[in-house]
C-alpha cells in the first residue's frame, strides 16, 4: 500500500482546502518530509490519516475520552461554518494479486438538527463504489488493520515510552499481541470471564425455595380439605331439596284432587265472568243500534230489487213520452234526406220500416203505468243501499253475533268452573303446608347458591395455588438445570481459557524468536556501539526485555544512555513492523527527541530511508536540519512546510522546508 495524497478541508487548524502529495517520484526517494513548528499542525496530519482510514476507531491524539460526535464537532475549524462541515481525504494505491488499484477515501461531516452527520465515500479507480463505501470499515482492515496501525503511525511520545524499559513491557505486549492477532484471543478470554460472571450473578437460587414449596403445598392441601367439606355440605343441601320437592309434589297432587287449583283461580274466574258479561252487554247494544236502522230492510232484500227494476222502467217510459213527437219529426227528416239523395226505393222502404218499428216500441213503453215516481236522489239512495249498505250491515251483524256466541260459550265454561270451586275451609291445611314447603325450598336454594359460590371461589383459589406451585417447582427445576449448565459453562470456560493461554504462549514462543532477531538486527544497525548488545531476549510471558553483551553478560537498562534507549525503542517498533510482513507506509511524528548527534545521524541515514517503502516524517525545525537534512535529502521525494498564521488562527501547507522554499524536491 502506498499513499498518494492527503487532502484537508476545514479540518482542525487547517482552513479551506490543503493538498499534500505523498507519493515519491521513485523508489529511491521514499521519504516525504513535513516540517512545522510546534502547534503548526503536524500531529493533526497524523490524526487526519487515521481518521480518514478508521473513523470512530482511529487513535487520534486529541480525542481523549470525548464521544466520537463531540470529536468530529471539535475537528471543524473554528472559523468555518459547522453546517458546511469539514472533510479529510486520502488517496492511495494498493497491489493485490498482481493487480494495482487506486482508492480515494473521503470522510466528511457537518452539523445538522440531530447532531453531526458523517458521510464516507470511496472511489475505486476513479469510480464511486457504493458497496465499498458502505463497508469501508471492513475494507480498511484489509489494507491497514487498526490493531497494527500503532506500529506504523507513531510519534516521539511512544518512542519515549518504549525507551523506559521498565514500562515498555506493556507496550511491547500490546504490540506483539496486535501483530500476532492475539488481542482477539485476549478479548475472548475476557469475554469468557464476563459471561461466566454474569451467569453467576443471574442464577442465584433462593435457598428458601424448597421451604416455600412445602408451605405452598400445605396451604393447597388445607384449601382442598375445605373444598371436600363444602362438597359434603352441598350434597346434604341437595338431598334436603329433593325431599322437599317430593313432599311438595304430593301436596300439589292432593290440592289438585281437592280442587285447590280452582280455588286459587276463584278470583280470576269471577273477574273473567264480569268481563265476559260486560262484553256480551256491549255487543247487545250494538245489535240494538243496528236494528233501529236499516237492518230490518235486510228481510225484504228481494222486494228492494224489484222496486229498483220498477223505478228504472218508469224512468224509461217517462223518457219515451218526451221523445215520441221529436222522434217522428226526426225520422221524417231522415227519409226526406235519403229521398233527396235519390236512394233506391227498396232501401228507403227498409229505413222507414226500421224507424217506425223503433217508434212503436218506444210508444208501447210510454204507455206503462207509473206509480213510484222516484226522484233521482231516491234512486241513488236505493242503489247505494242495495249495492253496499245492506252487504256491509249483514257482515257486521254476523261478526257481532259470532263474537256474542263465543263470549256466551266462555261465560258458560266460567260458570261451570265457579260451581266446582271448593270451600276455603276444605283446602286451608293443604295450602298452609304448600306455603311452608315453598319457603323451605327457597331457603335451601339460597344455601345451595351460597355453597356453590364458595366452591367456585375455592376452585379458583386452588387453580391459582396449583399454578403458583407449578411455577415455583418449574423455577426451582429450571434454576437447578441452569445451575448445572453454569457449572458446565464454567468448567468449559476454564478449559477454554487454559487452552487459549496455552495457544497464546505457543504462538508467542513460535514467533518471538523472529521478532527478537528483527529487533536485534535493527538495534545493531542503528546503534553507534556495535558490541553494546549481542542478544535481545523478550520474555514470552512477561514481555520484559533482557539485553546481553558480547560476553553474555546482562546489560542493565541504567547502563544505556537516553539516546541508546530511544534507539532501542525505535528498533522495537521497526522490528515489529518488519515481523508483520506488510508493505505499509510509516508515519513518524517528531522522531529524534532527546537523541544525541551520533544517534540522530544513524536514524537519519539508516532508519528513515529504510523504515518502509514510504515514510512520512513530521519534524520540527530543531530535529531534521543542517547536516541531518542534507543527509536525508537524497531520499526525500516531497517536502512541505506547515506555517501557522496567528491572525487567521489557521495553518497552511507550502512546498519546501525550513531552510528554503522550493517546489517538490526532484
């Protein structure tokens, strides 16, 4: 993997857009030199690289314990609009299976109503790749695993921490575990302890559970005993009810035989008789009213028909008398008209004969005797009476007579029943006994209802107690089973932890020799005194460093100068990086620190040009300068200078270095 460009826009102390080209023009010039005074933004560049690659998993220097969202908000330049946001962008190319591909990762963020919105876009060979963008965290692990980033991206503080050999064991353990992937094993070891601890707290079985079960069983048995007594009492009440029902049935049979039912209905019969007599009287009144009207005419209905026929005949005769003379004049006019039309004589004769016959018929009717001489109004009343009045009256009279007959029949039945009603003295004892039995039955029914309600309540309580007892038993059984599972989990967890421990030791022992060889070779290559250390041994368990000279004597840390300890720290990082066998770029921030001139010379000439195929050095004006700059210049592909503007409160990136401003070094 080789870095091409780093682009900063409104990031930290960088205002607007700044581009840092990182790709050396040739393999002979692997170094990119980035100079700047303290506070000019060198460490910010290192943070930008890690942020672009890892996002929230980046080990940025100024994040501390703040949340990722707060860190992003603080990373926007103070003079920039938070809504516009900031971004870091990194270009690199990577060779996989003989094929080189170009990647451009742009991580941008801006403020919105819900906080900070982050967007990651990845372009592969110039084309936006949505799949790679969505899963960039996984892809980043393939290029530069986050657990190894501290072996290639580090600063002078880490070198100083490693230079203290008494405290270097922890850092070395972290580095070796990350290099060998044992941090995952350590995490698994811790997770097993956490799981076992959680289960141990969760599955605390109540020691009084069995005693509570015994108490619950005793309560349930007591309730069941009460229910048994209640069922017996309910059976006794039911037996008494059946006896009373039997006695009541016998009393009712005797009452029926003595006419008791009729006696109870005596008042009803009397009331019925009064009602029927009133109904008959009402119908008789209606019949009398109809008899005073047109009802008698129904007896001479045939005479009324003949009267209607006579009235109609008299009307025709009267009309014939009036028309006789008129018809004669009319017929003469008709004959004359026909003659004028010169009709045939035979036709004229036929017409004249017809007209004469018609006049004769009318004249015969006009000669009948008229004795009724009814008016038109009388004729209308007679017609209405015959057609509707008498039929309606006949229907109404028949209905009333039928109802009267029915009422008379019912009245006769009631009279017979009243005659059969016994005297009160004859049935009084039987009625008293029946009343007493009814009261007794009502009392027994209420007692039965109460007992059945109590039984229902006890049944519900028994169901609840049984369900509760079942849950308790199931809970105890489940806890016992889970406790057994916990025992097995703990046992297997301990076995797994022991296996992981043995695995860790075997892996470390297998690779520690290679790491020791790389560290020793790096140290002897960088240190000024070649015979100072002939053996570097790293304990596979404590990760403490043991140094021995050419005569196999133990070299105590206090015998090493501060510069030699820092060279050893650099050798440790360099050896671990070599052992990783990954062609990854190295980014080193303020690397020279407290080194003396000879050790600085060795690092400048022997470490920096060979630390990796691509090296980004972040240096102050007091570190790489003068003869060191001249010694390293042949290996520098690009050089930049970071300048901080107090007025603008931001840094800018310019080509060149402290000694001169120039374009990229050829």
